[in-house]
C-alpha cells in the first residue's frame, strides 16, 4: 500500500492519521517534537525540522506522496523536492497562493474573482493614502505567516497602523468590509481532475478565531450556495490544487468576496467527520493518492461544530465525564495539546435537524470542557 507523508504534526495531521487507518494506507508525519498532537498517535512519526532540506528529503524518502497540515514550508525547499521527483500535493506553485496573501489576491483578481480592495503598504503615508480612498478602520495583514487571527490587525487610526508598521514585516492594507457574515466552502480535487464539494457553511469568528461552524449555512439562498460551490471548484482547477482546498468567504450586500485560501484540511471542515458521508480528512487522502473521491453529502439535515478553547484549568479530561453523560449525542474530539487559555485544544460536533438547538448543545458542551460551566 502507498504511504502518505504529512509535513506537520498538529491536530489536522492527527485527524488525517485517524482517517488513514480505515483506508489501510501508510501514514507518516514530520513532527518537530514527540509530544505534538499527531506524533502522540501516529506510528510513522519522523522527528525533524520542516525548514531543513535534509530533514525534508529524509522524511520524503519513505513516502509515495508528500502533503501538509500547514503552509509554512519554504517554497524553494518544495521546488527542490519536486525537482527530485517527489510528488508534492499541492505543489509549490499552487501552495504559493495560500502562503502569500498578495500573490493570492493578485491571481484571483486576474481570474475575475472578487476580493476585498487592498494595496501593498510599507509606510504610514501609504496606509493613510489607502484609508483616504477606503476609510478607517484599515485592516493590515502580514503577507506571509499569519493564521488563526495572528498577523491581522484592525487599525482604527494612524497611530495603530504606525505600531504595526514598526514590526518591520511585509504588509498589505485591506478595506474593512461591511460583511453580513462569513462563509466557507471546502472542495477536493484529484490529479485526474475529479472534484468534490461540500455544502457551504457559516463560520462564526470571534477575536480572529473560528468558534463555530454551522452546516449548511442557515438561510443561504440556493443560488448563492451554488455560486460559492462553483467558485471553490473553479479555484481548485485554475490554481492546480490537489487535495483539499478551503475557501473562506465574506457574504456582503454586494455579493461574495474571497477572504482566504487554505490548501489542506481546514477548521471549517471538522464537522465532516460525523456530519458528512466522507470526512475532509479521508477526502484529502483520497485526492492526493488519486483515488476516487467520496460522497461529500451531509449525513444529517444539519451539523454544528464548536471549537473547544483552553481555559484556566488544564485538567480538561476530568470534565469529559460530565459532557459525555450529559449529552450522549455530542461527539468530542480532543487534540492532546497542552491547555493554554484561548488555545484551540479540541472541538465538539452535534447532528440533528434544529440548528438552534444544535448550537445550544454544542456551545454548552464546549463551554463545560473549557471552564466547567455550561454557557450557551
């Protein structure tokens, strides 16, 4: 059987490892430390540095296909692996669009896809000039390296922008979009060109972190949902993505805008483990191995996922008994990560037909795991 190697050993790799078991394929992870989330459960763990060419080559030598649970491997190293004949999926060229926000936005504009208005900035004068045309607040984003709200600053005035500029990182300025809500669509594409698309979901963000995912997005007009799904499939094909692609969207009065791309399993697709016929993790493995893709349809009328954030008490397992006994229908996923306040350390998913009731149940379960109190 083939062996898939995933660079990175976070929770995405951990859940992909679980999906590999039922498919009977080999699965390896490149971990920076033995206590990382996936390294705790994956027999094929290789310890090394994803920024080291020699470590990447040694890891890839035992794999038929290389893929990723993050976007941080330097492009030159990926190209070196490709030149050595190692299948890298997605490849270095598609992955640039998830690694570099400026490259992504410029490419999408060239494809006729709507994105928030933006401009590269390196001085306070350029930021204030952008604000003169688009208004305050201005959103400043790190061109590379941002995730989970890190690398994004909403600046209400020049003083706040000056503080961000003092960090000396490459930035773009972006308009502060008057959005109605945030949506996401997860698609998968294989080397043979087969595509699959999941229902469009609503993502609920607070303080730059995804807190909830509602599947399907409540009240979304069928035409808008179909347009978002077509857009996801179009982008996967145009950018040459192999594997899972998550497209984060802003829903506005004027239509949909693309906010971010992720070329890997994504937080907006965690609900698919129980909530879809084929999970995004199994789908990613099928895609990178060029196996026939699985059905992405909902397994129930609705699914709600709520992320579990760390609280002050690190003994989360002691609270698991209450959650499992209090609502046997809740599915709990804990990632084996050290608990720190505000850190994503797990998620819960519930399925049913009443999305309001599902949100209440999922919120209560996640809250109790975090803090020992049921806050809906």
